C-alpha cells in the first residue's frame, strides 16, 4: 500500500536534485568588520617570561601579523608578589617579548602588564609541580584503524583539583598541545593518550602531513600544572572550532591568558621499533 507513495517521493527527490544541479547561483558573503582587539599570550616559567602580542583579525584581512614597527610603542612587564619587576625586551627574530630576571617559583603570584595607549594586566599563581611517571609509544585500534598513541602519565597533586597543559615539540617545533585535568584520576597517576598518526599515514609518508613522525625525530614533552582560570581559557580555545564560544579573557581590556608554571620535562628520540602493541 505504501509503495506508490514511496516511488512518488523518490521521483520528487530525484527531480529536485536534477533541478538544483542544473543551476548555479553566485552568493556574496559579507563578512562584517569589527574593531580589532589586542591579544596577549603570556607564559612565565622557571626559565623566564615569553609573551606574544598581536591583534584579532577579520575574515577578509590579508595581513595576519603585526610588524615590529606596529609594536614599537608596546611595553610588557612582569611583576612578582615581592615587589620586583622586569620590563621585557622585544626580539624581532621570533616576534616575542623576552625576560629572564623574574622566574616562576611554586606558591608565588605574578602579574603581567601590557601597555599600549592604555594598560592591561592579568594575575596568576604557580601551582605545585607534578612528576613524570612513564611514557611510551603504543598502537591502538580506533574505528577499524590502527592509531599511534604517545601515552604518558603524571602524578596527581593530592587532595585538590588539578589542571594541566602538555606541549610536545618535534625537532624544536610545536607538534601537539592540549590541556587536561585529574577528574577520574584523583590522588592517582593521571594517564594521557595523545593521538599522533595512523598506520596509513605512516606508510604513505606524505611530506605535507604534519602528523607523520620519522625515526630519529627528537621529541620534547613538557607538562605544566596550571590554575583553573588558565585551564578554562585554554580548554575553550582548543575547542573553539566545535563550540563557537570565545574564552573568558584573563586580561582586562584585552584578549588573552597568563600561564605561570614550573614544568616537568621528558625527552626521547622517536623510533618505530619502540612502538608497543604492533
């Protein structure tokens, strides 16, 4: 009884598809330009300060980076809770503001001040550092594909909610990063699985595929214990493409974050022969 109606429905869909495929319409999208905001990415570790200053861009902007001339009137300084301060120096070679006099120490609070025509600042504190427990390369199966994981674990900070950021560098360049927390691992070792590449990617070895690792690649991993505000900003920043939401800025009057930390580090050379679970 339902078959004729189904046939009519199918015919209607096919006819509509044919109509749509036979005509082309040019659509102009009007990207509204908005006033640009200053962006501050500030990191203070036990080795010193690194701060990047930029501006938000509109969709139709062709220039994405500020020139040194556009940053010549910008000043960045770091202040600790003991009254010491340092004005950072701009390095044209990497586009960052550098400082080495003030270094992060556990339990201390720091403020970064960014000044252009007006002053903007953010304050953050150093949490207790974690400890590395182990790290290894491991194959696993996901959705009928063989996926390479970089699996590591760090020690949770007992009796408190703990938030972390990891950054993996390959041959000195940033390879992977994300944030995680100790939820489900309270007072235990927190296990992190970083997806690196598939077996198909490894075999194809496309030189334009940034995920592919090669024997001898130097791997440097840093794990930082960060506070909740920094975690929230970076977590939302990492998931912006899915959520469509902007993080809540840690800087007043500007967009950005301040991460202060004493990292733990792990170094190794990637070798296919070291992968377990093959």
